C-alpha cells in the first residue's frame, strides 16, 4: 500500500510529519439552535490549521469560505452543514446540525366556563391561566380592564363594585412575541337564575323528545342557582308532584306534551312528542354493519393520533370526516377510542336490534385485558319517530354498579381547549371537581388531544360517572384497572361471550340485553327493539405514563353465530 | 390470525438465516416465529406452529443459538423451547420459570436465564433441559426483580437490570455469583459488547411519575477494565431510545429512538442525523446482519395486525420489506 505522508523539513534537514488539523465546536453535541429569522455565527476552533483553507457546505454546495460562518435562517427546519479544513497536515471534517425553530410566543390557556363569567358586585374572581414558553427571556403578563392596565403578573384578582359588562384582556409576552386573550365578565347585584335541560347529546340538543304511549322520558334540568327540592314542574300547564331537577314523565296517549320547569324564577320549556313507533325494518335486526352517527370523544391520547396505532389523519377536522373515519375503522375491526370520561360513540344498526328471548341481543367488542378494563356505559334508543336520527330518548342499560356507592347519574364535565400544542387538557365538573387529561408526549405526539371537529373553545359532556378502580403498585410500577362485574363495554365482566375470547386475537365481545334498559330514575323500560346504541366512557381516571382511562370499541354485532 | 396449517410440515432450512420473534399480544397466546432467508429475500411465517403443530405460546421474548439448537424464550408461557435449526421441530423444553426473558450459554453444560418479577437468575443444564440452580440478585425481591440481557467477556457475564432498576451486574461464571455491580441511569434496557471490550447500554430515563422523579435517557459506555462508566451521552427528555444492537465487527452500535440511529463506538458525540427515519412506523425491534452489515428493523404497526420488517443496506437504503407476525420484537441470526 502506498501511503502519502505530508512532511516538512526542519532546520536540521530532517523530515517530520505535519500534524493533522483538528476541529472543535463550542457545542459538544454538534447541534445549534436558532429562531426563525435569526442569525447564527459558527466559529469553530481549528488547531494545526496554519495556512489552512476552511469551507462550509450544505448538501454539497459551498455556502462560506472561511472559518467563521455568519448565516441567517428564514425558515424553520432541520439543516446540516459540513465544515472542512484543508491544511498542509491533512483534511479534517465535522458536521453540525442547525435546528431552526419556529418563534414561540407565550400561549394562554384560560378556562372560561360555558356562558362566560358572571360575578356579584364586590366579589373577587382570580384568573390563573396556564402559560407556555414562560421560561423564555422577557416573559411578562399584563392585565387590562376595559382597556386600562389593571395589574401585572401571571394571575389576576378581578373585582368590581359597579354592575355591568367588563372587557378583560390578558397580554403575555416574551422575546418571541405577544399573545392576547380577551373575554367578558358580567358583574351583577344578584346572581341571575337560569335553567336549561340536559341535551340528548352534543349534536342533538333540541328541547324535544320523542316517545310512545306508556314509555317514560327523562327530563333533567340544569341550574346553578336552584336547590334540589325547589324545582317546580308542569306538563301542559298542570303542575306535577316532582320537585327535583330530574323529572321522569310517561305520556299515556298520543300528542304533544309541553314540559315546563321553574328554577328559582327562571323557566325552561321542552316538548315531548308521543307518537306511534315506526316499525323495525324487514330484516328484523341482524348483522355487524353499523354506521357511526355521532362520535364525540372526550380529549384523550388517541384523539387525533396519526401514528399507525391511532390511525387518524390530520385532515379529520369536521364531524362528517370524523364519523366517516370511525365507521370505516369499526368495519376493519380496529378500535375507536372514546377519550376520557363522557366521550361517546353512537352507532345506528341499519336493520335495528330486536329484543329477543335469549340472554343477549347485541354485543360490543372491546380490547380489555385482565389488568386494563376501561368500562363504557351502554345506552340504547329506538327511532320512534322514524327519521333516522338519534333524537328520540336514550335509555341506559343497567350494569352491575348502576346503584352502587359513588356512582353519579347526570354528571356534567366540561373540557377546555388548551391555548397551545402539547398541553394537558383541563376539565371541570358541574359539581366542583376539576383535573387534567394529561399530555403524554413520547407516546402520543399529536399536537392536541382535544377533538379537532369540536369547534367551541369548551364543550360539556353528560353521563353516568363510575368511581375509578385504578390501582398503582409502587413496588412494581404497574398500573391496573380491575373489571366491574357486568354490564359495561371494554370490560372483562361475567358477560364476556364465550368463543370471542382473548386467545384468538379478536378481542373480547361483551353481550348486552335490551331488557336492562332503564330510565334515568332507574325504572325499567320495555323496548321491543332499538335502532341506536351509544357507548360512553364511564370512568375519569389516569394511569400515570399510560395516560387517561378511555373506553375503546372495536365493533358491534347482533350476529352471535360469528362469535361462537 | 388463522391457524389453518393442519398437520406438521417438514422444513429443511439449511444455511444462513434470520429468525424473527413475534411477541404477539400479552395474554393472547398468539406469539409466532418467522424465518427469513437473506440470500433469497424470502420469509416463512409461523414456522414453529407449522413444524410442531402447536402454538409457540404467549409473548415470544428472545432467542439464542447454541450448539446447533435454537433456544426460544417464551416469556408469559414460562417456557424455553429448544428447536432444531433446520426443521424447527422441538428438541426439548425447560419449564419452571417465573417470567423468563433471555438465555445466555456459558458453555455446553451451563446457561443462564434472566427473569422478570423474580430476584433470581436461573441456571440450567441444557443437556438435560433442567434447572440446576439460581443466582440470587441482591436488593431485589420477588415483585421488583428484573434481569435482562447478558453478554460475556472472559469469565464474566454482565447483565442489565431493567424494570424499575438501574444497575449492571457482573457474574463470575466459575462461581455463579454476582461479584460486582455498577449503577447507571433508570432502567437500562439493552446491552452489547464492542470490539474494544466495552459494554454499551441505553437507559430509559424516567417521567414525572417515576419513583425518583424525571431523568433524561442516556447512552452509556462502560470500560470493563475497571467496570466504570467511560462515557455518557444524554438524549433529550421525552426521547425513548432502546433496542441497542451492534454490527459483526463490534465497531458500530445501532438503536431505535423513533428513528434508527447508528454511531461509531469511537465517536465522541451522538450522531446528528438518523440512519433510517420513521414514517408513521412503530419501530420495535432491531438487528444488524453480522456478515453484511445490513440493518433490519421491525415495525409493530399498531400492535394488533401483522408487523413488517424493513431491511436496509448499511448506507440506509431500503432493499427489502416483508410481513411477519404480530408485534415483531426480537431477532436471532443463524450463521450457517
């Protein structure tokens, strides 16, 4: 082998090898970061570089000749630059990576409840937003009321003596920019009474219910100012005995029934339409093909998840796109996540489901294992008005814990869209609980866990709340969610149907009987068939790094033959 | 997955090849074994079931070849199968484990089997398919025990302790005793030995809910002359590096951290750019052909459907891809 050795002649006439040049950057990891629009100066130390030629190149194109490279970076991205030193002693090369980061002005997450904020004159309300990028240089927050600066600092205690509407502005700044959020505070002498009805669902929110003679309808009033026992109900102008926020009414004849509730002076009106039920389709109810007609998940780690495990795409941003995706997903037998508590999926059986004499009328496939049960409450609805929409009346299928201690029916939880990407999602409940659906980056890296097709900045979900059974074993570091006894989807209860077992890779099927249908007060309801099934996450819980508990459904069927 | 192969088949897979262990789903009993011929670019799936007429079991964890037999560790079935390397037929089995993870052969008469949820490393006699003893691991109990991968340098076997652990053990194979241990970061997940007689391990690091709080994942180089950390390279918080592998010469290490990364063992910093970028993939297993240097990376897809193995030239150029079983997580090279 021929070796070329670069030599120089010393004063004694002997030859010695010239040392090879060496490059040293001031960032040991070779990674430099700069903000979009910023300037970066790279000036590596070069030893043994006398008479050297220095050169910077990117993708083979020389961008600078000289040791020091001053460069500007107009676009975010990941770039690589090769620094080459050619000296009499040899050639040395080192590559560096330049991460050009998007500007990151602060984000502001402030949970303004639905309907805005109303305060009594003279009372104080403390606003405490969550901020992102507050560790950056120059971070500061200023608060303005009706345009006048009122305070500085991350939190603000608002107080006004005079009634009226106040425009509050929070302005958060750092070296990358300023973010502003505005909202209105209404100050009153006495809190106004207000009452509404719990909607059938997020999208079916009209104050109309459909039923048939002899079948109860559950009407739940929602009022912040009225005590339980002070509600006054009437039907067609005739006062009824109920004084609670829940009134279950059973029309006995065809016709319209006007239901009115008075809650501390506030009134709300609803109509119950009693019709003759439309008969089920000719096929009588059999099959596994269902259409997703509503998918309103709570925020969660699989919502908007675009990796192969989540399977969504970032262009699913409308209700129609989401429901189409969920329908196709179920057809392929893969799971659809319902997110944290209250998230739900409603499917329509094209031919209905007949209440039969067997143990079960339909089955729902989940993906529970021994240590991971994520129970989903199951509801059924008959399309009594025959319009093809789930706008009639929901009946819960009683499960083992329907009347257990800690179970709460008619719970309301509101989720708030975070102000920036990769943030926890805050929630509050109408009865004073609060918490976060944790963002677990590293496992699920989509920017937002809040459903993209829910347009408002917050949304409220209603349902039945089962107490959490999540257990953490500090010795093993394992989280587990033991099962409930029976009656829930995605839960290894005694109602797991044999044959569709956990050995075949198909996941488990849980059987459900329409005969378990109950009204909101627990009374049994007789249904000869149903058309819609809703599954709703029943537990609010988190398993540390595993994230929130979320019911998953993989399929629905009435065809028990395929399971056995 | 359909089990429709009927009666056992006769295989005759002589020559070099690559076994792929498909974990399956925990408690689903759907682990499978695949075999790939790198010369013909052909894969055969479910070869254990097809050769033996019985399922492999629940969670195929690892495989080691010794003395003409392949030793397949099936974690949640608590069994190690010995199979013929040409016909894939079972030649023997060892049972009685708590939760076996890896097997390492000290010589023809003795092997060690590491375990999860047990504070003992099992000593077996492979000739008799019997457990002959245990190595007790100090400062672990039945529920917190975790010993994982093993490499041998001279008379010593080194073991990384993973689940909620943070140490590397040194076992004297002549006395079957732990003679030293070294603390590294939280949950060292894999272990290789380079050409300079140095160990490399990657630690998971920890999130906010870990017992000792958050910790950044790191790559460690351990000098065996003094059994001390020689170099430590930090990843970013939230990174998930794992599946450390090494080439046939012991000169380059590879790992998965979202993408697939490659680094010379003499490097003084982590590489700037990955060898193979991820593309909506869930890379779950990694190996390097000890002869050609080709890189094989297993994509678990969604942990539900059959996985895919991608084969890359040493330059990172994709040269082949093939479908295997559910959750492919480990490989084993048959060199002849």
